[in-house]
C-alpha cells in the first residue's frame, strides 16, 4: 500500500464525533497515521484528541495509543511522541 492509497483510506474514514475538527495529521514512514483533532467535551469544554491509525488486516484501525486531552500542550506532546515512534 503506497502513501496515496493510505491517505485516501484515511480521508474516507470520516470524522470522530467527539473531536471532528482535524488540526493536523502525519503519515509516518512506517505506514501509520497520527492525527490531532479538536472538539467539544460533554460539559462544553474544549478537548483535543490524538489518534494513531495503522493498517490491520487491510483496514485502518485505531491503536491503543490514541487518547483525549484537556490541553493543547498535552495533546501536542503525545502527538510528537507517536509521530516519532
């Protein structure tokens, strides 16, 4: 699977209902996707989500490394950690 196919599959996935606003994403050299997105929490607060996706059995799946954060600083730190893994 090449970079373009991976990007197309990622864009077809649709938005996360809690953090639908994508701030940035990276397709890593080993074929993972790391995404930083934002949205509104259940109490109206701003939240950030960091999602890591990898291809499993031909499909993009979220890994257990994904998480939700209450500050952009925490989210960016986790994003960089996953991006450089």
